[in-house]
C-alpha cells in the first residue's frame, strides 16, 4: 500500500488503519476459532509510533474492552518487537542483548527479564530500515527498500564502493551520512553507468549499514556480558545481517515486520489496566 | 431502546445517552475522554454497555484524527456488542442544534467545512455566499467571525452552546442503522500525499 508513495504517509496509514480495524478483529477471532465472549483482556499498542494511527487502534481497543468491561493492556511497541522472540517453539530466555532494527527504530536493548527492557543505544537520525528505503529510492528500486536492496546486492560487489558510516559515541547509531555518500555516488554517474553499477552500489551500501549494526551489537554484547544476542524488527529479515551474526537468534520471519501477535506476546509481561481506568488512556508518539 | 451517541470530530467532543427519545444525559469534553464520558452517562442511568441497543457516531468533517477516533470507537463498540451503527454528519448535527443557521467547522489551512447548496464542502471562509440575515455556528464561525460578519452574517457569542456539536441531535437525526463497517468517515479532503500527486 505504501509502495506508491515510497514510504509510509501518516495520513494514508491512519485512514487505512480505520478501514481495517474491525475486519482484522473479525479475522483474528475466526482464525483462532474463538469469540469475543471468551476473551480475558484486550491488548493494544499505546506507542511509540504515528499518533494518528495509534489512536485508531487505541480507540477501537478501548471500546471493545469497555463493551465487556474487560481489562486493557497498553503495550509498548518496542517491547512488542522483543516479545516476538517469545513466540518461537523454543522461546529465547532472558537475559539477552536485543538488536531491534526496523523502518522506524534502531535500538540496542538489554533484556534482563521478559517484562523489562533497557535501551542501551539508539539511532541519532534515520533508522536502519529507513536508510534502506531511502537508498532504494536513490537507486531507483521499489518499496520496501530493504528487500529490494538485499535481492540486488547478491549480484554486486560489496567492496566496490567505500561508504563510511559515522562512528558516534556510546552505543548509538547514525545512518544519515551513509545515505548522503550514496547520493553523491549516484549523482556522479550517468544513467548508463548507474545501470551497470547498480548492483555494486546496492551491495556496498548494504554492507556499510550491516557492518555498522554488527559492530555496535558486538560492542554492546561485550559491555553487557550478555550470554546471547537476538535480532528483531523488519531488518532482521536481511540476509547479509543474518550471515554476519551467525550466532545470534533471529525472530521468525513472519514476526519480523510489525504484527499483532508480538503485541499479545508482550501483553503477557505488561501490567493490565482494570476497567474503567483505561477509558481516558492516550497514545504516545515517542518512547 | 437505549442509544449512545458521540462525536469527536471537532475540538469539543460530545456524547449523549437517550432512552426511547428521552435524553438521559449529555457530556462535552475531548476526543480521548469520550468513552469515559459514555461510561459516566451509563453509570448515572444505572445501565452498562451491554444494555445498549444502538450506537450513533459523528462522521465529520473535522479533524482527521478526531473523526477516526470516533469512528474507530463506534465501530469497535458496535462490533463488540453486535449492534448496528448510524453515522451522522457533524455539520448536520450542528445545524439541527441551531435551526436556520449555517454550520461552519474549522478545517485548518485557512478553510472551513460547511454546506454549499446543502452539500458538505471545504472552502475558504471569504468565498461563502451568505444570504441576508444568515447566522453561522461552529468553531469555524468563531475563528472566522470577522470574515463572516464582513460578509453580512451573524455569529453568536463565542460561549454560545450553538457552536459545539451536541450528541442529542445526532440521535434525533439517526434513522438508518447499518453494519458498523458501512459507516464511513467524511474527510472531504485527500491526504497531502495524494493531493501532491
Ligand atoms: Zn515496529
């Protein structure tokens, strides 16, 4: 849906959320072969994210919970991503270090227990997935950019270009510089040259982003002494990242991109708000 | 027949509870509070959500986010209770609360949502054609009082209750009840990204 605009347009996303909010409830209940009457609680993302979209989900969830005076569990979206790891056949047991990389976030998280998470580092500008999307646009590839770059990169030489990723202090990330480097490289090429070098550019760009993610993740693992590293979020689907972190645990592919199963998973470790305390609950845009 | 109505499209959210044509209570607050208001209204009537038989919602036009919050809550509630839903234009409800007046809702970007030849539209306030002795109500009328008065219209004082939608009028106007998803928001504008294309 967002392919047409080359990214997520808040107003478009929010309109779509409203169209789908009841149909997805119907579908989930049907697929689980259950009914509203047998629910014990309603879990919903409270933030962070696009506030217009969050408020659609939150309003509907409050109404559904209120109708049956059920408790409401307001879940943090980032916690949800971490909790996607608890939905596998052999759930990952804390403590572990978690790299969350998606279109909206790039975070290193220390997970001491299932309900708790402590952010160690974050991106100072673009998220890793956003860097992939913007790079894909510069290369004339489709949306979502991560998958398009990943596919094309397999045919290219990752050492063809040297795209430096800024080293910022602590355990934070910065991806705006690498995007600018790609912009300059593309700008210097004629249309024919770009056509010929596109795969090399994609491979080098992907390598630069992935190396930055891996380097920081390894530093964080050393600092925290975490026995395991896990990777979640849309960028966890990237094949180069998977290859570069052979010992890490990756979220199951269908649970890498945003999904409601991970929110329900996180709800198990989040305090529920009993009726009627949640009726005035508001969404939050940033964490 | 126990009917709950609410409208969160404009800066003041409204909710009302009506039993068989009798207004049991009405509240004004903010969009994020509207279900808390509804719970209070039911509490005073000694009822609970499960006893509702119909839901009415304001469909805008107004703030896009406000319109969606109302629709999402109404669809969620109707779905959860297995009820049918009626959608009422916020402009129609405003007009019903101020008979003879033209409803004018602030649309941002130097425009207002109003009725042009009876049809909802987004227009610049100074482009309105107002008949002699016209009265304008709504948060758009308050905001553009100078412009509208210069065009010959009368705008009641800022504190007048005529300027805010009141959900009792949504109930009065609600005759057609349908499946929750069949009630559509009244945006009157494309998203920016679509407009730019
Ligand atoms: Zn996400």
